[in-house]
């Protein structure tokens, strides 16, 4: 799941530009960013069934590596 902020058309364009094939949702008021305390962009987390963060990545290279690691 990709959580993004900003105009929907810009979010779609960036996801396409970086070939992210994930379900994408838009966060109003950066609610998710506030919840997880991360405002760096892009940032990614792997969250398990219990809601526990098991991995984190900041930046495109780390995110691509993380996506490759978790499949």
C-alpha cells in the first residue's frame, strides 16, 4: 500500500514514473505521516498483521530494495 500526499494526478504520475505497482491512497493532512512520525519523503514501512513496523526505508533506492526483499 502506498500512502501519499498531494494532488491525486501528481501522485499517479510519480507512482508511474517509478513503476510502483501498489494500491495507492491519498492521506489528507498527512495523518499517516503524523501517526508514524516520519515526514521524509519518500518513506516506506512494512507493517505486520499486529500493526508492528518490521522494516523501514527512506528514499527511492531503499524502498526499491525493501520491495524486492518482501516480494
